[in-house]
């Protein structure tokens, strides 16, 4: 059985293209999975934690009052 060069070239091209498509599909699935994990593992932020919202004066005549943000 003799295989012509033309037929062999087409088969090789098909094989290579199939490999490229499979590798691309794997890469796309990997990126989707990473993005989903980023969304699902994100922690919620607590508003006002660690002094991020308001500052309460601790000493002096205005003790206990919230300081104005336009200081």
C-alpha cells in the first residue's frame, strides 16, 4: 500500500490542528475555573473595621464624639 505525499500531508495537518484545538480548549477551561474560584473564594469586607469608616475621639472634652472627616 503506497500513501501519496499529498494524503500524508493532509493527515499531518489534521493531526496538528486537532492538537491545537484540544490544547486551546484545556487552556480556556483552566482560565474559567480560576475565575470561578476567584469569585467564590473572595471574602466579604466589614464596613467600619479597623477604623476605615469613622474616628471616635478618645480623650478630652469631646471624648466619644465622631470626628469630622473634613479635618
